[in-house]
């Protein structure tokens, strides 16, 4: 559940629990959960529906005979990428209901335990999205930047989920088509602009359907969780040990619900609430980005280079200044010097600002980017932030993050809205949740309405009765996965311990809190969960 299309809220992606070494904000955004349910689902009404009461049912403990060949396969490891990492290919059934219908080939990577100390097994990782590359995250950060003792005792393992990155990636648009798509006006002012937005959503969906007609029906989170169980068995682990961030928490919680007896040590950082409709999630996330902007604005006006106001300027006034700037860009985009001729309009500027809300370490960069754009008419720096969000490289090529993001979200839940009229009805609610971002995030919630494949999932609770203790981590001012979601998921899971980080940014592990890091390290290394009600800052 994240966004797709034009951002609604950065995909959950979201976001690596720790920034990758030497890559700065671009790596932070690309490896993480970038948006949230832009195209997730919910009720076709403008008022969010109550949380679901249905509970995800566990699968039988015995492995069906049709799946035995998959569970019994042997991986052939080979050197790949950076020194010290090995790669392999795992086979899984494309359709678990019809295992004989064909396979999907899933890319796997590992970095073996370095010692000293006895090996604890495999530690599987997912940085979020949906659509973030777990292998990229392992090779560029986790395999080098996780605590030394964790890397010494665990084989660090990553698998790109079906449809993502190296695992038969979903593709939808060409690079120049994607450039046009990211610039479409998501705050339409008249019928013509509304029709253009709907047309962009339709073209995006049709492109996905044309490029991946079979795979598109089988990229759900439930299927990805079942793939994880095959990998667990093939690696020789009796139970799954796992760290998931943002959307990775939904994937990990789904695994726990399906296989509670196979749960080892699970860390779910920046949690999603599976019981909510997409409409409710989108609205919650809209409010989350407003909360993050308020924190940014309070800090910004105390800095000498803040273009939104000086000392004494309220966050509301700062927000009004930013909203006025967005309106100006809607009418008159500014130059960026981009070799492909892209100017900075409202859509790209909004995405750039949202991208910087994921981590407070990006606030200085955002201040400078806004200053250049608002005072000098130079949109290059904001455009670079937007490109990092979309995983667009310097050559103009897009990774498949946004395509996979849409494919998973639109399959996991029904669409938030079915028609433009429903969005228009909901606009006052979204604009109240965020005067700065609400209008755009409401319209961005429409894209799954035109998806070529019907959703197979629905809101549900996950209890995972009988599972070993699971650590759920929530950040109080998390923009992409609001803290209330962590509290809700912890309340659903029968064995959860909620670990709270009182701070800003998306996710908590590895973001500078020794209290958080020590608690999670103790759990991973010794199996000791945090004390009940533990809070850190």
C-alpha cells in the first residue's frame, strides 16, 4: 500500500531503516518506502469506512504436496555485485492455487555471517515500497551498515518480491512517458484538467496491463509472504527472522498471520495497519505529511535561509506561503536546466517537498532547494529531490519502483475512489487534514480506479495467534506510516510488543536513537523483546 501514479504519499517504501552509507538522501528515498497508499484501496465513498473485523487465517502447517518441489529446491549461489555478496534464483509458483500453471523466478542475495560467535541463522530484510529493492538495500547498506554483531551472527538475506527490481519486474511506461506522467497536474481546476489526469491514470494502467498481463494478477502481499516461507525453508531455517520497514511491516505481519508457528524474531518498523481501507489510509497519511510539514516549518523559520518566513512566522503562515508558491508554479513553471527540457511545475515541486519529509536530515537541503526556487526562479534542486523520490537516474531512466508499487497496492485493496466525482466530494476532508498537500493527495488516490486487474485483497486484521514475540516499532511524527498504525497493528498481533520512538521521520531503527537501536539489537541477538510500553527519544 503506497502510492503509485503521481505520488499521493510516498510509497512505503518506504524507507530504509538507516540511510545508506555515502549515498545521502537519494539512497534514503529510493531504498525505502516512498509513498503510501496512493492507489491502495478503500471505500468508493468520500468518508472512510471503519476498520475491518475479518482476520487473516493461518495456512495449514503441513506443506501441500504440489508445493513440495519448491520447498525442496537447492539454490545455486554465485558471486554478484559487490565483493562478499552472493546471488541466486528461487523458483515459486506463479499461482499458489494452481502450482502447475508455471513459475516465477525470484532474485535472492546474501552476505554470509562473518563471525565471531555462533551463527544464528538467516536474517531476511525488506526496506518497503512496495517496490523497493531488498537486494539493493542489502548490498548498498544493510550488509555493510547493520550493527557488526548482527552481521557477525546472521547470514544477511534479501529477496526482491515478485514484480520488483530483479524479480521479473513489472513495467508500465517508457522513460519519456514516465516523465510526462510525473508532471501531470494533480490539482485539476476544470473539466479539461480532470480529464487529462484521468487519461494519464488510464494510460499508466493500460501500460502495466500490456507489459505484464499474467504477472499482474499475482503480485499480492499474500503471495510475496508465501514466497518468503519457501525461501526460509530452502535456507534451512526452522523459523523466520526478519526486519521489515514501512510496507515491509505489512509483508512481515502477513507472513506471521499465515505462518504463526514459523515466526522467529520479527521487527516491524514504521508499521502499516492492515485493517484499514485505502481511503482511510490515504487520509491518515495526508494528515501524517501535514504533521511532518508542521515540524519542518517550526524549524525552518528559525533558520536564516528559510524562504517560508522568519522568526515569529507560524507553521500555518509558512504553509500558506508554500501553497501560494505551488499555485504560482501551477500557472507558470520555472526553469531547471534539465537536459530533457523538464521545467518545475506544481506536481514535481510537491513531490520534491514530500520526499524531504521522510527524514529531518533532509530539511537543510529542502530549505536550500525552496530558497533557490522561490527567490531565484531556479527549480533544479527541487527537481533533483523529486527525481530521487521516483528513482529517476541522471540518464533519465526510471527503476520499476512506481510500477511495482501500483501493481501491489491495486491488487491488495479495492481503490479509494472510483470516479472524479467521489474525489471532489472528499476534497474538503483531505484539505482539512492537510491544507498544503490535501488536494493533491486526494486526486492521487484515484489511480487504482482504472487498474486492469481486479483486487484480490480486502482490509483485515492480523492476529498471528501462537506466534513468538514480535516487535512493532512506531515513530510519533512519522509522515508516511502514522504512529496510530503501529499502535493498531501491535493491538492486533497476539504477541506484539510496541516500541515507541518519540521523534520525526519515517521509521526508527538506525536513525540515531541509541535507545531504539539497543532494544532491537538485544531482540535480534538474544531474543529479548523490549519491555511493555517502552518509549525512546
